[in-house]
């Protein structure tokens, strides 16, 4: 189905009609405010002298000035002191309109939509394995590949019904992303390993799900392993007010194995049962609105974003705004990279045509008014610049004298990782040191990054991203240090160790060689054979290997076999051709780069 733009009957929302001014001040004994106020501003609004307010805080041991911004708690305290009630109201303008949109649809226009399910849990408890099993079991044969992202999103069909799944990373540094996942979901599945029990990240996931006030299903995973103790898990759950149905409670609790599929059908039936009870609905006959799940920069497409439609429908050519990103949709793809004509509520979709990659969690809306979209996006961009400068100013003012500053340039493959790592780095607390991020962006490490690093004596941190050979050569010649990571907690540990100056060995990568894939063959016994040309260095049979696609790390693995002509070989060098198979990975493509490396023990230091 494709919508004819000339005869588009979908309802349009005028964004500016959502703006709302708040008249602040005292009304009928209630002090109404919408944004932070300085001492002077507050005094003027309640018709008191600023010196009187300064004296009030001075007697409580607080030294304020006329320009000191009062916290909400301090405003409330002052209102009580002067016998006012107080109420905070949201003022809506260009900077926050997207996250405060109110839409009232005619109940007759609402149609059933698929439930949106978020899977949460502790790292290594089997969330990804569960999602992989569901995807492979309930997506048509040959369709199970798809967009590999840090937050996966896709729809499956089960018993003629659709279910949308969103995956959120399990590590503690992704707390904010898990919180966002809970806020865009209808149902949360908490995965707990039967041989490990509830962990801190599990508790955080439960708290986020409860805060979002959504139904919770618990999947007790790894029941196929020895020495499991599901009763211990259920006891821990009861201590978190999640009493299993079989123990007389109301929480659906399913024992199973994501590895062999035990309990998965029962899990899916539980999801559909909850969806039937709650009757999830939306209006497909309006212009789409929803949430950005993830974004990145693609070498061929430019800025791309994976979005989830909460209401309305989306089609190619629609004007869209998501934070400071805007544009006209050029391409719409489903999770299997198939083009889509129209997307409906609860459907995750990948789009191109935006001016920049929007941040994960940004609200988006489609509008017919391109002029308003551009104007609002620019106001949001300028507002973010001001907020970031104010935050940087506060951070710099808080740096103690004598503190050693380490400048950092951070580059990641997707926005979700960028946000989480920035948050994590800001919380690293090593006495006498301070990390200062001077540039952070999605995309590959460029010569411009190296130039800035050289000028500011910064280190470059790349997460799931790699520079080109030319950029690496420039970094080496400029003596700019580039640190590569693909696991967030290893990044955290390595940076903390670096700041602490410990002399324990740290493993650094020694790149050995690169080979470009020129042809592919499929072998029934050993899988896919990649016909390669070694471009530089040497490829050794026992070295670590990674697959790069458009500069992004697709997978870290090892070489399982290697041949030159018809001979099994342990090493090939630059200019030679060879056939390579990789351990447990067959999804390589022509023009992918196989890069080999060794981990060498070094002593820490710049």
C-alpha cells in the first residue's frame, strides 16, 4: 500500500498549536512557575525584596547572590515560608514540544496494534540468545538476518498475530537506555539466569518496568544447565514484589531455555494474552509520531535512524522531525532491509533522509509543514548548544586546582553507545584526574579527529569503530594514541586503570594484516569460504580476527581454516590470495575487510 501525497487523508498535527505559555506568579494563594528562577526573579514575582530572601538563606547557612538559580526544593521552601502553595506547570515551546505533544483521537478511529515488548536483564543472562531464538523461529526462512544494532528492533508473526520486540543492553552503563526502553514499551520481559539469580542490573530493569507501570513477564532462563535453582530466583522475585502465579501471585513466570527454545512458545502466548486483555490500540489514519530507537551514519545512506511508530502511519516522502534532526524520508526499510511502502503503529522501521543522526530516545513527528519543522529543529539545536555550554562551564568550574586533565575524543558506531559511554566516563572518579570530552560523535575516526587530538593532546577512544589505514598512519606519525573497544565494561575498566596509573599489564592490539573479501563460496560441511586478497601485513592462522564493513566492526572472531591455492597454510602475506573460513560466522559479504591482530601485554601509560 502506498499513500498518494496529493490525496493524503491522514490527520495532520500543527506543532505550533501545541505551544503553551505559563503565566508565572501568585494566583489565588498559589505560586505558579515553569522554569528555574533566580533569587531576584523569584522576589519580584512574589513582591518581596531580594535582600529578605538572601537573609533567609544566610540564616540557614547558605550564601546566595541575586543571580543564584533556586532549585525546585528551595522555591517550595520559600513558598511555605511565605504561606503560598506552589505548582510547577510545563511551558511548551519549540525546545520541548516534541516530548510534550498531546493528541486526542476519536475512539472510533482507534485500531488494534501489535504489543511492543522490551526484553531486559543482567548481562550474560541470555537476552540476546532469547531474541535470536524468537527471530529465527518466527521469521520466514532466509529473513532472519537484519539490522545489527545495539538496540535490536523487529516484528515477528506468531499464530497470525504480530509482536514487536525491542532489545536493551544489559550492562549497568546502559541504565538510561533501559529506562527509555521501559518508557516506550507495553510489556517487559525480565530474563533471569536460573544458575545465577537476580543481579544489580536485573533489579534496575525491574525498577524501570515498575516505574513505567507496564505488565512484567519473568523468563527464568538456562534451565538446560546443571545446578540450576529456579526456586531461589522465584524467592528473589517475591522480595521485589513479583510473586509468581504458581506461588499464588499475579506475575507470569516461565521456566525455559533460550538456547533450545524450551518455554518460548509459552512466553509468546503469555504476551498475546496480556495484549488481548489490555487491547492496545492506535490511530493509523494520522501522520506518524513515535520514538527514535537508534541512529548512526551509514557510508552509503548518510544519517539513518531506527524508529518505533507509536501512533499514525509513515510513508516515503513524509517530512519528519526528531530533535534537531529533520528531513524528508527517502528510504524506509524493515528489519530485514526490505523496502516498505507504509509503516503502521508498533512497527520498527529504518529511515534515511534526515539532516543528522537523532539521539536515541528523541521523540519524532511527521508534519506537512516543512517550514515549521525546519524552524523548530533549529531552535532545538541552538537550545542544546546553550545547555551543553552551561554544563561544560559548571564542570570546568568544579575542577580542583592541580587536577590533571585528560582530553578525550570519543567516536562510536551508534548514538546509544555514545550516550551511554559519555555518561559512564563522566562518572569515573579517580582523585587528581579529570576526563574532559572535547569531541563526541557518531561515525568513523577521521583525519580531523587526529588533528584535533594532536593539537589538544587528547586520546581518541573508538567504540565498535575503526579508522581507515590512512588515518591510522597519520595517527602513528603524529603520535596520537587511539584506543579501541567493543565491550563497554572493558572500556570502563581500562580507562580507570589508565587514570590510576597502575603498572599491571594491559593488553594492546598489534595489528597484523588486512584482507579484502573478493568472492564467496558456500560449502555444506564447513560453511562460507571467503576468497580474499591480502592487502597489507600478514594473516596468521592463529591470530584474532574481526570483520569490518564500512569501517564498523561487525564481529570479533577467529580464523578457523585458511588455504592458499589447494594447500592448508598457517600464514599468507601481502599480495597473496587465500580462502578463509571464520569461527561461528558465515554472514560475510564481498568487500568486507578481515583484519587480524594480536593482544600484546604492555605497561600502562600515555
